[in-house]
C-alpha cells in the first residue's frame, strides 16, 4: 500500500507551515532543494528510525515531499512544482532565509 500524499489542490498552507516549523524538517527541505530523489535513510544522519518515520510522515502528509518506494528503500523528493503552484515563492523564501541565518 502506498502512503497518503495530498493532491496539489489539497495542500494547505497551515499544514505546510506546521510541517516546516520544525528545525529538523527544515534541514530536510534544504537537502531536498537540489531537486533530486534521496534515499530516506541518507538524509538525516544520527536520527533514530522511528523519529525519521515521524518526520517523513509530517512532510509527506502536508504535501511538502513525495515519498516513493524503490526496491527495499523509500526515496524522498521535494514537491517544488506543486508548492510553487499553490504558494508562489514560499519555498524560495524559506531557503533564502535559511542561507541568511547560516551566516
């Protein structure tokens, strides 16, 4: 059974902001911003599997990421096109603010 992913029209701003209000999930956003697909287990090092599952579910169910099976692992990718269609400029603004804060 495939996990739930909201359709583009079902993505709500409050859910996206709630999911990205967590610093760990913001780190995930930054890693996925390159546009590629990443194995779930390689994105956050040193985090327990149950904690990762919690974060992936929050991001997936809010509409921030796609999570798809690939053999014995799951791949994550940012739903940038859908998010930009629903909330133009939001992802770029978040990434930009993260770069400014990192200085």
